């Protein structure tokens, strides 16, 4: 391909023949990158190893060998953390480049092996008893600490997941005790709260200029958890009066954020969740409408959104100017 | 032949290649500006997330329009429904041709994609619904094939090309399947012969300058043909087909398919690395994974948990040592995401060597050369910072 493009550009006198020779030489001597393949192998390796080890533990829980296996997992986890600490880069408030290509994967392996080991302790010895919250609290603290100290967004995502389960677990049991009602109200509210919390963390870190590049990870979780919780509140709790305004606020917030940062990803998220919410509200409250009205609603609303999406940039430039 | 403005398609390809050269310092800023000024595509091509959004809402819109039209016109008979689908398929294709591409200048915008898919699917399903119930899959494929092929060629769409390839493969296999007695023996080889032909045609097509607008389609076809070639001879696939369609526990010539299952991926990996062919390499790696799954399906040598743990550790170590090796031995292969530095250094080295050779007495060249070759490439070895 590049030969023809080069020839065309030389013919149009846009590239000097010497430059074309230089480029042709570059193209022919360009080394073959095995980056993608090797990264995939690393990732698959970490994943398979943990899935395998996790199931081996549960299958051998009563046999003699399980102490040896748990010891092995513990040693593996400790070795990974040891490696990560030993070869770490000096701490920085900003982004830090990984010291070695496999560094991130070794750290990830250590974290996942830790989870397997902790799960085993809880299962076998109930070290946390029935305080399941504590079982998720410890990895959460560990993962957040490691993510910030060693600057790793994969571990940060694990930490946010642990935070979500910790909040969910600490809120739900109380409700079981007091109201004998394991309805999703507690979970929905936790989700809304978590979404707000994640957004707040993003803004605090951007304002304080502390690990600003974590924003995308936080906001990604925040957007989906928050808006799905609002939709769940509208649909399964049947409380649209409370949750629909919240959903609108979230959608408007992410529309604003998308415009401020020119992030098309959050634009799409806000539009899709907002559309689902509005459509549900209309269909739920509209009685006596016939099929034609529904179809007309879809035609007009989708047409409007397509118009908005196509003209988004123009809209953006006009208002910012 | 292609619906989109060909000069603009060329401009996109030129900007793509020249932008990369500019990034790597092979083109000066003013030359890059001149190239961009001369080659300006006028397409409307939004960001990928906007493309997804436009496709989703475009689809809902089209379905609602068809729903409304069906509610008003109320086609009752089977023929009426088929005519209805044909009409709307034609409407969407006309909208694609004259509005989206012709006047609105959409290209990979989500709108043109979804108009094409909805139009072609409406037409094919309407035509197939007219067939009698017992007509079978071959008739459906034969009806779909010309539309899929025409859609691929006219709109240069990769998904359409993939559908055309799968449809063609099905046609070949379904015809071979009708041969009495010999079908069992012929099916795997028919699949392999067809895929091999498609593979070489795809590679040939990518070299033809006049077919450059369909380059992506041929690349898609190359990957699919290689995957289909391996699947045709994989023991698990052959055994399942023999069992389901011919009631045989074991396919004939099992030894051949067993050896093919293992040898072909290894051959692909070897050829991929030696020939610097990413499609061969990646297919070979995926095929090697499939070969292991095939083996474990028939022989339970290890519990799957141990197999997963050992395989995981093995993969991790292979990747670990490969990366270490590549970092210490810079050469034709690299772990760098796009190898720009080493290649650029090489070019510079080459040019400096040439200019030095021209300008200075040859005696000084070896001295100069020493400082460019070799060098420190520490990477992540032992040592560390304490």
C-alpha cells in the first residue's frame, strides 16, 4: 500500500524523491512489533492462573494438600507484591510510567492471588465471622493504597469494585435486621450514593491536582453505577418522582462534562441512559395512546437525538465562542 | 463501483500514512501541511462513540417508521408482508445511496452503516420468506449471496464482506453435503479448498492498486479464510460434524485431522514470525489455543483447574521471557508498541553512514559507527535501584 501512496505523493511533488527513499527504507526496515500478542499472553496467563488456583482451593478444601496450596498462593502473592515494591518508580502526584512492561501484570497477579487467599481464609476459618463487610474492606484499603502508591489504574478498578461491594454489604444487612425487607431500595440508594461519591472524588483529585489521570476510571464507574441505580429506582422501586430528577441531573452533568472535555464517550452514555429514562416515564404514564402515537414518539425522539448527535460539535463551538 | 467519493477515500489513506511518517519525523511540518492542504476528504465521519449512538438511534427510528407504515397499510398476506419488506429495504438503500452518501456525505458515520444493514436484511428476509417451508438453508444462502456481495462491493463494508464470505462457504459446504456417499470424506477438504482459494485471492486483492478501496475487505477475508481453513480440519469440528450428520462416533482418517489440529497452528506461528505476517501469527496463536481445547475435550489428562493454572503460569512465563529477550536484543522484532524509535534510529544511522561515507575519508567511518550500534538497552533486568 505505502509504495503506491509514496509514488502518488512524489508525482504530485508533495514529497521529494529523497524523502520518499527515506520513507521506503523506513517501511522496509520497520521492526515487527509483538507488543499486542505478548500483552495478550501476559493477561491471559494472569487470568488463567488465578481462575485455576481459585478453583483448586475450593475443590481440595478438605484434603491434606490444601495447606500446601494456600501456602503456595500466599507465597505467590507476597512475591508479586515484593517485586512491585522493589522495582517501583518514585511516587508522583501525576502519571508514572511502569518500570518494566510486565510490572502491571505482576502487580495484578499479586492482587488477584491475595483475593483468592483471603476468600479461602474466610471460607475455611471464618476469620471475619459474619462481618462480611470487613472481608471486602481489607482488600479495598489494600487496593486503593497500592493503586495510588504504585500508580496503577487496573488495581484502582479492583479497588472501586471492592468499595462497591463493601458499601453494598454494609448497607444491606442493617435493613434485613430493622425492616426484615431485603428490597433493593438500600442497594439502589447505595448505588446513587456511590455514583455521587465517585464523581466527587474525580473533582477533588482534579482540583487538588492529585492523580488526575484516574478521572476516567472513577467517572466510568460513577456514570454507569449512578445512572443504572437511578433507572432501577424508577423501574423496580416504582419511585420515578425521586429517581427521575436524579437521573436527569446525572445526564445533564455528564452532558456538561462531555462538552467541557469533548468526551464523546460520556456524551453517548448520558444520551442513552437519559433516553431510556424519559421513554420509560412516558410509556408508563401514557394511557389511552394507541400504537401510532408510540411509533410517532420513537420517530420524533430518535430523529431529534440523531440531529443532536450530528450537530453536537457545532452546538459546542457556538456556545463556547 | 464504490459509492463513496474515490478521491476522498484516497485522501483519507494518504493522510493516514503521511501522518504516521510525520509523527516519526520522516516528513517535515511544512510538507505534512502541504499534503493535508492538497488531500482534504469532505466526508462526515464522527467519533466512534457518536457512530455507535447514531447507529442505535437510527435503527430505532427505522423500525418505528416501518412499524407505523405497517400499522397504516396493514399488509395481511405473506406476499403482502414480503412486498412491504422489499419496499422498505429499497427505501433504506435509496436513502443510503442518494441522501446519506450522495448529499449528506456520510462515511462510517453510523447512519450509512445502519441504513445498509437494515436495507439488505429487509430485502433478504422478505425474499426468503416467500420460499416454501421445506426449501432449506441452501436456497436462503443462494438468495442472500448476490445482495451481500453487491453490498460489500458497492459500499466497501467489512461486516458485509464477512457475511459474504460465510455465506459463500455455506453454499459450498451445503452443495458438497448433497453428494451421496462421498460427502463425509469431501466436506472437510471442500472447506479447506474453498478457504485456501479465498485466502490467496484476498492476499492477491490487497496487492492490486486498482482495488485499494477494498483493501479492508480483503484483509477481513484473509483472516476469516485462514480461520475457516483451520476449522475445516480441526479434529473437534470434523468429529462433531461426523457425529451429528452421519451418526459416526469417529470420523474416518482421524490421524490426519489430529495431526492437522496441532501442526497447522504451529506452522502458522512459525510462518507468521519468520514472514512478519500478523494475520498468520495471530491465527496461529488462536489455533494453538483451540488445539489444546480440542485435546482436552477427548483426553482428560489433568483436572481443568490444574490445567488452567499450569497453562496460565506457562503463558505468563513465555511472555515474560519473550519480552525480556526482545528488550535485550533489538532487531527485526520489537516489544515497542509501534517500533518507531528503533526503526528511526536505524534510518538515521543509515543516512549518517551514507553522508559520512560521502563527505569524509573512509578511515573515519568505523569509529563513527561504533557509537551508533549496540549501546545500552538495559530494560527490566536485574539490578534495580537499591
